[in-house]
C-alpha cells in the first residue's frame, strides 16, 4: 500500500469502548492510516468491543500501555462509548494529558462527554450531536452548530455526515505537530 506523507512518523490514538458509532471509528481509523499514521486503538480493557451497528474492534492497548508523550493526536468517536470511556479515570486523565500538551484532541458526536469529563470543554468553542448540547454548555463550552469546529488544539464535529471535514481538520492539525 502506498502511503501519503502527511502523517508519516506520527502516532494517532483512537479510543474505543462498547457501543461506539461504527462510522466515527472506522472512517478516521482508515483515513489516518491512509495518510501514513501509525494508529493505536486504545480501550478501557483489552477486549473486543462492538459498535452500534455490530462491527467488532479488537483492542490491544489500554491507557496504561501508552504514554501521551508518544502520541501526536487523539480521536474520540461517538455513539454511546464516550459514556463508558469517561467511567475510566485513566482514559479521562489521558485526554487531559494530551490536551495539556497542546496536541490535537478530536471528538465527534457524543464524544463531547469525554471533553466535559476531562475539563476540556470549559471555555472551548465546540460542536457535538445536538442532544448533548446542554451537557456541554453546562460544562462551560461555547456550543455552536457547525460541521467542524477548531478551537486551539480541540477539533469537534456533530455526526457521521461531518466525517470528511472532521478528518481533514485532524490530518492538518496532527501534520502540523
């Protein structure tokens, strides 16, 4: 496979847990690989998790296995998995660490819940699936209804329909690291 150079020598972490939104995991997974990134799949445990549409993904790493120092960006897919991920203090701390290091943190759909739990939403202009707007506003976010929103190192989108713009923003941001 010929790889583009945009993300060569970059490592992108992709979080996953049970009931993830299949498209919001797999589309970025393959787009980052296509751009040359080493994509590591991180879950709350080394298990196989099933997406909302039945697609399984094997997790080989937990946050205990990977240092935020060795990751150039983090992608948080939506579905209901962010509600499960935020129950893991280690996963929430990983998000905080990536954000503190000013590396890209990208969240789509319900993944804004992870931003809220990590304290990243406060004072940040972002978007999400509309049903968690109140949660994010209550966490101090400046919520807007746009395809993709970039505020500093935080990248957010609303739904699978936004994936092309979401991935372009991630590729640009991680490539600039």
